[in-house]
């Protein structure tokens, strides 16, 4: 994990100054997942690129975790568009050499420790087997970083929290204030954004936008989980959905402008930068 982490310290210096430079691309409305003869997922308009031969072992790879519970309807949410689009934005908006495809891994896969960053989605009803818990505990305590995303309301928080305490019974997630560096390290965010799924975003008559998704979802939470040395091992994004902001690249220009461009991509890039340099 150290080699990939070190290269990011200088790689992000090529970042464009404003998320307003992002322009939509591609076709969305994906139904099912198709693969080409080369085994790669159909990109459906997402730009492709070749990894520089000099960086084949030093690219950043977006790793999505496949957990056993809930079937594919949990871990596979927003796949593959979120992963492909976000990887492209990292490649486009930063000098970070990025794998165009990303990787899906089980927590128990020995290759897990080759990657410094993992993404866990829709964990509100997650249940990990003991070997998955042990692998996640070891990964995080040995320098890995986990981003948890897209779960909503008190019931889903309670479900995730119960499982988190099985992994780390002696640790409590801590609310991250707006002045935490993760909100400012690349893009200087002026809020802790709530990013709704595309069908829930509603403009209101007073010019504001309703972003909650039912009772218990009105307030967004970004919580950190820390090791004994104060290093953040995980960011837990509750009552928000960065993955949908990445996935819905060309479905709705208004949603793209308000949530993908201004919030989901900037915060996602901040999280990667923070995870790889702290």
C-alpha cells in the first residue's frame, strides 16, 4: 500500500482549480452489465485511456468491495458507471495515474492489501462473516482506508453501526466538522454536502433544493473512524450518496450541475487525496 500512497503526494498538483471545468459525457440509462470479448465492462461512452507503461504498478485503482450479505443488490449499487466515471474524473482532473476499470474484491481476497483505498456501498443491512470482519480489521489497522457511502435513515445507521462494532468494538466513529481538512484539502468546500439519489432531488419555490429521502435523513453525517495514532481509517458518509452523483453523469443536466459537478466529484477527489496522503 505504501507505494501507491506515496505517489499521490505530488500527483494531485495538476488539479484544475474549479469543478466547473467538468463537462458531461457518455450515455446513461444502463440496463444490466455487459462485457466485451476482452473481459472489460462495456464503458458506454465513458472515455478510455491506456495506462502509461512506466506506471503499470503505480496507478490508483478504485476498489469496490463485494460483501456476501444482501446479494448483488447491496454491493453492486451504482456499478459500473459510478466507478468508471469517478476513475475518469481522477485521471482527467488530476495528475494521478488511474486505472480506467477499477477492481471488485472480496474482503478476504489476498490482493486487498495491494490497494490503499476501498469503497463500500449500501451497508445499512450488511452482515459480515467472521473472516470478512477479521480481514477488514487487519486491512484498516495496517494502513488501508475505507469509504462507506449511500445509506440512509436511522434504521440503516443502526444496522451498519452494529456491524462496525463487531469489527471494532472499542472504537467509536466521530463526526467530522466542516473545518476538517478532508473538506478543504483539494477543493475548498463551503458545506458538508448532502447528495441525494437522482429521483429525490427536488427544487423548491424559494430557490433551495430538497435533498432528504424521508424521515431520519434530513441531516447529513460524515464520520471518521480513527486508529490509535489518530489516523483516519474510514470515512462514513451517511444520509448522502456520492456514488449516484458519479453514476448519473449524463442523465439529467440539472442534477449533474447541482450535485455531480459541485459536490460529488469535488468531495470524492478530496477523500482520495486525504486518504492517500495522511
